[in-house]
C-alpha cells in the first residue's frame, strides 16, 4: 500500500474556471486511479476515479474515447459539473455496452471559508475528534451510496489520508462526522439518529471546514436536490446553493457485473 497527501488545488475551482481555459487548451483531465492504495479489483469504481473539466463538449467526448485516459474494461467513477456531460457519457456507455449508474447532486459552496471557520461553535458536553480507521465500518453502514466491502475499503482510505472531523460523546463513542475526499469536497456528513436535529452537524462541518481551509481548500460539496433538511442546514452556515449540478457516474462493464 501507499498513501498520497491531499491534492494541492481545489478541482472545484478548476472546474469553475474551465470556461476560461487558456487559448489552445480545451480540457483538463484529472485521474486518481487506485488513488489511495494498490487495488487490483477491476470492479472497484470507488478507487478508480476520474474527473473531467472542459470548455467544449466535443473535447469531453474526445477525452472519453481516448483509451489512454479511460480504461472502459474496468469499473470506474467519473465526476464533473459541466453541461452536456450526462448525454456524452450516456452515449458512450451505450455504445460500449457498459452499465451506468448516474447520481445528481446540487453543488454547494461557502463564499468565505475564513469567516465560516472564524468563531468555533460550542460542542459541550460532546467533544470534537478525528475519525480512526476502525470507525470505517460504522461510516460504511450508514452510507446509502453503497455499504459493501469496496466502499468500506474506500472509506477507510479516506479516513487514513484526508481531513475529517467528528463529534464524540463522553465515552468516546461517535455521534456525528464528516469526511473529505480526493477532490477536496466535504462529504459523508452524518449524525446518528438520536443526535439528529440538534445542530451537531453544524459543529462538525465547521471543524472540517477549518481543517480544509488551513490546507488552502475552499469549503464546498454537494447535496441531493430533494434533501431539504441538509439544504437548510448548509444555508444556515452560510453556504450558497449553486445552480451547478454535480454529476457522479458509476460505470461497470457488463462482463464484470
């Protein structure tokens, strides 16, 4: 196994700037295949992650057709924000007879990360902490996105490598948490049922935002469009709900299903 330090730039910022790419540069491509550990599982679309940012839709299609950029014989995950991405990848998946699972999130961004982190929210009688690799099974069990052995391996890697924050009770048991991923996003925010609706996620998100801010990251993420409670929470913390749609596609070749 080997580990990698957090990426040094925010790909969200790169994506927002992609419409103003320098002359002659039509796209940027970010690939972190097997980004956290050596994974030989061709079905692992969590570790096989690609992100594409482009100025013109044709550039995206050219990128998807480039076998040196994407290996369509393996399961992988593709993320992006640009218009036209859904149709482009849908056409490509159908042409290659690859199973595609699309997920759509509304992008959220805090316009002033420094202000977001300025006044630390109180957490008593709970206390702030950091997730440990041994916490991965609980995080995995409460993650609607998968809850399987591959997602467990993926989440454990995120906990080991990238910033996270959590709240613990007086016995040191987990109450609420949020992680960050290879793209610098705030993700996997969750509070255990008996602690929900008590403002604990505000404390966790601010603590994670502070860690990310010290590393030069913006505070951003995605929320399911129908998740009104999360939207209200984020708005109360000063986040802006953007009109951008964050696309997440999971691809599995039919011979690997």
